């Protein structure tokens, strides 16, 4: 994340069609885009699964996870954000990138999840503000409503000091740590598919 005096913070797309493009987002409490190093690792893990994928960036913030997925071949990305200034920045980015398959949803994340039919997404990014309890609440809804496709992936990002283990019926596909961030992909075990 870069910022200059008097400018909004910016985050860089690190791969694919829009590689190197910088996205502006408002400076808001709790809005902290995934660091470049984390995203580089994550999207290396996801590379074989991105082409044609339907992605959900649930706590979109800057939208960098959703836009990075589209940049690298995902079919569509739904970006859910409740904060009006962040929504405006997301809409500006959609226009700037001409991201025709990106949809910005102005809604509270948990309410949005409760409205979805089963098997809506192949990849779900769960990176809420740390320490809010939103990760567990969102994870519970994604699983109980069957929002993920059977071979899909859930991306989890937490503060490194927060313990996280995959819930029953899920396993780590890959996970790591970078500085103050713990992150990984979980997927359903064979028995649930």
C-alpha cells in the first residue's frame, strides 16, 4: 500500500491483465488491503483454479482480491462493501479498469450471504477487519448455506496471533504466514463433496 501526503492510499495489482495498475481506496478504520507478498502467494496457489471461476470478495474494501482474480482469468467477481466511500472507490475502479464482469454490491456482508443460493461461488475471499468476529460469522453462513461449490476454495486471512483451524468437513489446501498476517485456502474434504 502506498500513500503520498494529501492522496488516498493505493494498492497495486500484481499480476495478469492489469498488472501494475494502482487502485485508490479511502483511508478507513479497519480497511487494510492484503499485502503484496500475501497476494502473490495466494494467487500462485490459485493459478490453476482461476480461469472461469466465480469469485466473491465479501469484505471488499479496496477490492484488490476481486480485481486481482479478474486480472488473472476469473470469469466474474462480486465485491460486497457496506461503506459508502469504499463503494464509490470500487465503482471508480470498475470504470477505470473497464471490468465488465465485476459487480459491486452495496450491502452488509452477512445479510448478503444469507440471500445467496447454494453453490454460488467457486472462490470466496474472507478477509474482514481483524478482531471483529466477522470471520467466524461469515464462515458459518458460507458453510451452512452451501455457498461454495464442492471443489471450491475459501480464502481466510487473519491477524497472525489469532488461531484459526478449518471447521469440520474442511481441510487446509495451503496456508502460510507473512509478518503480522496468517492466511490460507481451505477446501471441503472428500466426504462432503
